C-alpha cells in the first residue's frame, strides 16, 4: 500500500511549483486508508464540536433586538437626506435637497476644509443632517458625509468581474465562500459577542465553520484539502491560545479607538479584552488558509513527482517551499497592519517618543500583539500542515 501511486502522478510533476494550490478533481497519489480514516474522523469531530458550539453559543435574538432598539444612531426627529451639489464656492456649497419635507429646495451650507478640497464637483451627492426645526422655522442642514455608493459599487463589480475572468469557476466558488463567511460573521459572531457570549469560543466556532465551508467549496472535497483544513484548524488553535495569553500578559484593555468606548456605552457588560481575542482568531483566517492549502498541495505534488522519495526528504522538501511562503506572508501581515495604522504612526512619529513609550499606548500595543500572534500562528501552521500531509500520502516505493 505504501508504494502505490496513481497514474496521474506524472501530470502532477508537470505542474508542480512552490505555490500550487489544491485542485478538487482528486489527488495525484493514492492515500493510505488508515491515515485518511483518522484524518477525516478528526475533522468530523471538529465539525461536530463546532456545530455543538454554534447551538450552545447561538445568540439570544430577542436580547440582540432589544439592544438595537435601545441604540439610536441619531436623536428623534433628526433627518438624514441626500442633497445634490449645484455650486461650489470654496468652503461653501449650494445644494438641492433630494428627499424629505424640503425636496427640491435649495440650501447653502459650509463644508469642513478637508471635504471642500477633496475634489467635489457639481452633480455629486452629499448626505446632509437636519435637526428638528424650532418654532416652525425652516430646517437647517449640515454636512454629514459624501455619497460614495456609485464608485464603491463599481469597484466591487470590477473586483467580481476580474475574479471570474481570471479564476473562472474557482473564483466563483471563492466568492460564494466569502459570502458564507460574511453570513457567519454578521449572523452569528457579532450578535453573540454583543449578547455576552465568550469571545474566544465564539471566534473559534465561527472560524471553524468558515474554514470548513470555504476550503471545501473553493478547493474541492479531497484528502489533500482535508490535510490543509487540519493544518488550518491547528493554526487557529495556536493563534487562539497565544492570543489569550498575550492579551492578558500585555494587559491590553481592548480600548483601541473611539468605537470601543462607544460600544461599552451601549453594552456596559461587554468585555473588550474578550472581543480583542476573538478578533485575533478571525484576523488569521485568510493568511492561514493560503499557507495551509499551499503546503498540502506542495506535498501532494512532490509525492506525485518523486514516488521514491522517503518521508523525511518529502517533509524537508515541503518545508523548503513553506519557508519561502512564510517569508512573503509575514511581509504581507506586517505591511497590511502598517498600512492600516499609517496615519496613527505618522502622528506618533511627530511626538518622537521612544519605542517603549509607543508600545505603552493601547493602539500600538494592540497592533504589535495582533501582528506577532498572527505571525506565530502562521509560521507554526506550516510545519504542522506539512507533517499532516506527509503522514497522509503513501510512503516511498522502496518501503515495505
């Protein structure tokens, strides 16, 4: 059994490369029955545990609805309406009210300096806020925001089109998986956190469900994908445990911005440390998925190309591919966080504070912990996934 390999092994050798992802059409090598049964059995248990966790942690919808009813974005009687720009004169703008009780009326209002210089033109749409009129006076309007729905929908359409044209069927499956992930986050994770469910458990349950569906939907149901899923779940477990320890050890509060303070005003019992730990788990999903499916595919391709290679050499060869991927992905994580916090970093650089003082701030401390925890989970997922894949495929043809 250890020496068998499928007829498709030669094809696997023909397209092996350092960043090959799995194909749902099947494996290029026969899989050991015992390894396959053990792997799929472990994943089935993980899936059942996630479903049980989903049932136990499912948020109280009535409690979530009560929270939404208690929280109002604007005071009673305040309107948000569209206004179309007619004329611009420096920081003053003339608009035509497009909806509400003053539809068709013209109003002149002042714009914030940064908005006035953002490139607005006649015909653009602004969102305007209007408080209740006093003693029958005309309504007044102030700038609330700029309607960006047109460019954003266009950009989203271009994104979908590019994905479908380049990735075709696999791109469509990836988009469907992304849609499912959005449903889990919006329908389960967020309401569960708001209603006081433990953040770490919510993050693990939601992330497990997302990864099971996303990986199998995008890459097909195969032992190759299952090995990647096992490595992903192991990486998530490492990230969760390390995130929990690091958050407590660094004494992070979770109050990283104004939104956190506003959230505790509406939900006083909310534990923002718990929320931050959940965020660490969710933040690692995309990168872990990419790394683990690559490692699993690399091992399959290597076995198909070199059926005589021993397991030790197979593991070391897979790790050589993984090291290259680790280096590039760590850059991705660090630069992504740096880009997100660029404005904050610029402000802090003006202060000229030493590194120790910067890390003492909640904002920088959170980003440092987020980056380091995600990177450690990513790095450890590579050897774990490689070992699982090597254990799953058959041994060399020279072994008995």
